[in-house]
C-alpha cells in the first residue's frame, strides 16, 4: 500500500521553476518514498513535520494517514528561514 503525495501551491511553484533535470531527480526520489516513507524521512525538530533531503533541496512534509503533504520545498540555504 503506497502513500499519496500532495503539494502546497508555493512548493509546486518552486518545483515548476527548476531546470528539468533537477525536477526529474526530485520527482524520482518522491516516487521512492511513497512505498516506505519513514526509511527516508527524518523527524524535523521544528514541529510536526518530517524532513526529506534531496541533494541541495529540502522538503518539509506532514504525514496524515496515507498522505504525504509537502508543505515547504526549497533549497537548503533558504528552507529553514521559512
């Protein structure tokens, strides 16, 4: 049983602005985590989120049942300021 991924509008906007090779790599990694997400996710100290590292990008993900909701997605240098 796999998980479903949903994006916040701000996160999807950032993904759409990336070069195609970066976007494909990120989407490939997200496909991997839908099978067993807690193998890749780390608990984020700032609250109820989990953190996913994808190269120089980070995603803060909220897990709700079988839904992985990507709340924040950006480069590592900017994500923790949000």
